[in-house]
C-alpha cells in the first residue's frame, strides 16, 4: 500500500476527535486502502486489535449485515469493556438505513467512527437527519499527476522520470490507483476503467436512483462526455435529444445529472461573473470524476483533448482546496477562476498555441482583468513558453507539479 499523505494527514488529524469521519469518492479511488492505512496508524499508536472493528460491505463476508439493526448488533457484540473502540465501515451505503446504526453506536458506546461511501447521498438526507453537525467529510479524488509519478517511482525504482513524457501517459491512463500499481497496455487499462465506470453507473446510479430507461441515461452520459469543458445546461441536453427525434423532459435531465453527480461520475462547476461578482444560474460546465472514464466510454478522440486537459486542471485545483468556477468577463470566457482563503487565480487551458488567433483567444481575457492575482495559460506546448504582460504560459505538467500557485 502506497501512502497518500494529502488525505492521510487530514484523516489522522481527526483521530479521537468527537466527529464521525466520512470519506467519500468515486469507486476505486482508494477509500478502502485509506481505511487500511488508518488501521496501521492505530496499531502504531498502541491501539490493540480487539479495539478495532472493520467491515467492508463490498465483501461477501458481510453481505448479510445489510440492515441498521444487524450492523448495530454486530458492533455491540464485539465491543469489549469500556475502552474506546475504533469502528471502520467501508462502503456503508450498502447497508439499509445505515445512518440509524451509526447514530446509535456513536451515542451508546465509547467509539471513534470512520465510514466510506461512493455516493454523495451519504452527505445529503441521511447525514443531515441523524448526524447534522457531528461529522466531517474528507473527499478522496483519484490520483493526481504528482501521485502517479510517486507510484511509478516506487513501482519501477526509477528516478529522474521525464515528467512531460509521463504526463502523456497520465493523459491516457488517468488516475485510478489500480492502473498505477502494475503495468498495463492501453487497451487493458481502458477495459479496467470501463469496468469501474460500469460498476459506478449500475450500483451508485441506476440501482440507487431507480432509473428505468438505462439506454436514455447512457445517451445523456455520452452527451456530457462529448461536451466536457463546454458550457451547457439541462435545456441544451433536452434540445439536443429533440433534434435527434428523441424526447426527454427537463426534470428527467435534472434527475440524471443529480444521479451522476451523486456517484461522483460528474462534477458541476458553476459560472461566475467576475465583474458583477455573482454566481450565474446558467451555462455551467460539467467535468468527469476521472478523465480516463471519457476515453473508456468514448474511445480516443483527438477533438476531446482540450476538454480532457481542462478536466485534469479542474480536479488539481479541487484537490488543493480551491473553490472552482468558470469565469465570465464581459463577453469573454475564463476557463477557471479558483479561490482559496484570500487568494485567487485565473487559468486558461488550451492544447497548443498554434498562432496569433490562439494567443488572442487565450491571453486577451486574462490581460483584460486588471488585478494583482496570478494568471496562467496552461498548454502542452514544449517550446513556446513566453509570458505576456505578467500572464504566465506554462506546460501543464509543470503547472500540476507547482508547489504553490
């Protein structure tokens, strides 16, 4: 198991704090490994094995512990004495009414509780009803580019890895940890990602939200994937299907988008009027939980590369704790406006600068913003790296590896 210190440090800071720790993320992003690394840390802190109760509800071993009553009794029978007990519950959404059991365990026993789940409904009605104000969320993303470099170095023992060449590999394989603990050819890697996506669609979307028209859902997914990095609304989706002689009402589109967001398959980024300093209600962008899913579903299409690069940059900003928006400045569009604490950065993302028209399109919106915040144009250009009037042009691999923006 390879440590992911960004998340472990957050988790370790909450050990023995009077909060239920909720670890969320798309399937196969590494939540189970995070819990196992937590177990190792507890052992290092002289916590005995009989003080730790670990259940993985994806395992057949616990398939019959599928209701809140059974979960509560399982834990009750194994808590010994008055010593604090550490309870680790993996993929808790598989247990019916799990929140009732977790709430009761936290009240009845001297316990420190950690739960993971692959559906954001963990943080909606269930937690709001039973655990409001008594939990903290740690969201786990798939591997960042810098983490994939660490994994490769540990796997191969190589040092001095060509980061630009490695980024091209990352662009294809994405960040699911399973793809970075062994060597895979492109087709095998694509199949692995497609299987992960299929599981998330079936178990965390179709079954959990009782979606009956699976074929229509898949068509909506393809529309979203085909438009990654582009602005659109639910109405755009409905209008598109209408043009294809296929009717779909707005409520259905909203329900599908919500279900896909709940499973962390997509992430909605709102639009922000920089001059007016307000969040706009139309034409947001949707990004994909890991960019490799796009290739797994759509195949390798060159026309999608700009959206893929935006996808990668957006999630890097999220990992670093930024609130991320797409920006509007007069009639011009800024790919990302990212804010954290008192800081803000502006980012334009493009595949390559191919001429004056590309320079104007990517640099001019940033040059028009007359403030002191950092501004970047991020591309895959290897040679042309000029800065223009304080706007920095940087290769995406270098941008992703910067310590601070």
